[in-house]
């Protein structure tokens, strides 16, 4: 992996906390396709499901819009840490 990254300097790896899947753009796309297309769908065959997914992707790609972060990574990660701390303290309080 390090060798490949050295040969592709434009690529930067970003690791997201396991508790923050919403930071991962692929996870966000899966959420959108699930919410917009799949959750209440009725598919009578695998080919029908595949056609629905392909149609969603084609529609999505007709007018692509880049996602623009409005916060810097430090601020986002600090918010995640604060949320985890609050959640942990509430979980601990209910256990005792």
C-alpha cells in the first residue's frame, strides 16, 4: 500500500472513526440510495433490484455535485469525541 501511495502523490488516505460512518462519502451514498430508492421498494427479482440501483446511479451521475465540507476536520472530530463522551457517560450512568 505504501508503495502504491508513493507512486500516486495526489491520493491522500483519510481514516474515519468507526463511530462516524457519516463522515465516509461511500457510507453517505449508501444511506441516500437506501433512503431514496430501496427502503420501501418491492423487488420481485435480483435483476429488477440491479436495474433500480443502476437507474439511481445513472440519475445521480447526470447532475453530480461535489460535497463541500463546511467545517474543518479538527472541528468535526472534536464534535465526534464530545458526542462519544456524552454517550459513554449516559451508558455508564444507566449501568450503575
